[in-house]
């Protein structure tokens, strides 16, 4: 018996959807029947992913947006609602990590401007994007917000204190918003990925870094974007209809909570 798409008729926004893991989320949501707004600072990349989805027979729109700017997030939400008539799913994936350079240095050497930029994109961006869609979701009486944190927010990591702190903030933010938005039928959860080989043309240094993480896993292999899409689709769908305020770690068993 053929299974019906779990997200048929739903509308989703994926930030950072033009590259890597974000693009994989966009494709997976579309395959499950969702209409997808591909939002990315790199507007050209967003256009390419949206075109790929449209070519596959699914509705998609590309939106160029900087999630650290309130005006951009409001425009993003308005464009998605105008195109699809609703907003059911928000994936807060945009972050500074692999596609934007980030220092890997001790705390004394972290540039203050870089600290502020990571907080602006990784943490304030999530805050702003959530605020931009909540009004629509409250009107609908339903919605699923999925914030993307990281396994290192639970384990800690040297030389990346600004990144880890920004991702740890996502955990508390998710729990607070789940309490606030729950009465309106809106669920808010977190996915915490492990180190994922998502770069299209990874350097030897990147490949080596990803492979180093394998030994800490109960499932000892490199993690790929496709390993994360099942968790995101599950949390976006009615299969997780009574789950909110939770963190789902997807890292092959490196972190167990």
C-alpha cells in the first residue's frame, strides 16, 4: 500500500536552505508534499534549490534574506505567506559554521566582532524568524517550529566557544517558546546534529575533521545531510503531534542524553 505524503498541503520555510544540510531539508520536505520557501543569504543558491524542487513537480519559492535583520525576516514570512497562503513549518537552519568562516581559537583569541556576529545570526536569527511566523501560526491554530542546534551544545568543544554558546542558547530558547506557543497549537522542538559532511567539495582538512568525529559514535561512520532529514520531517509532521520542547540528537550516538 502506497503511503500518502505526510506534509501534503503544508507550507514550510527553511532558512539557510540554499546549501548543504538546509538544501537537503528543503528537498525532503518537498518530497513529503510540502510547499517550500527556500530562504538564504545567498539568493542565487536559494534560486537553484527552489528551481530544482519546482522541476520535480513541487511548489517552491526562493527568498534572499539575512536572518539577523528583522526587516528581512518579516519580508521572508510575508513572501512565504503570499506565495502559499499559510505557514505551517519553520526550520531555523541558517547559521555561521561551515559556509561562513569561523575562527577555531581559544577564548582569549576570539574576536569580539566575530562573537557578536555568531550570536546575531545563530541565536538572534532564530529569535527573529520565530517572531516573524508566530502570528500566522496562531491564526491557523497550528504550526511546527524546528530549531537546529548542535550536539556540541550538549558536550562542549574547545576552541569554538562562541559557536557552542550560540547553539546552547537554542536549547533554552526552544523550551521557553514551546511553553509560550503551546496553547495556540504550535509545537517547538530542536534537532541537534553531529558533525556532518555537508560541503559540496570538501577539502582534505574538512574530510579529516569529519572523520575524526567517527570514533566517538556508537554508529562509527561519517554523518551526511541525509541522516538528518528523517528527524526533521518527523518533527514537522503530525507523527510528532504531541511532542514539543524536546531536543532530538542525531549524531550516531556520540552524545546520549
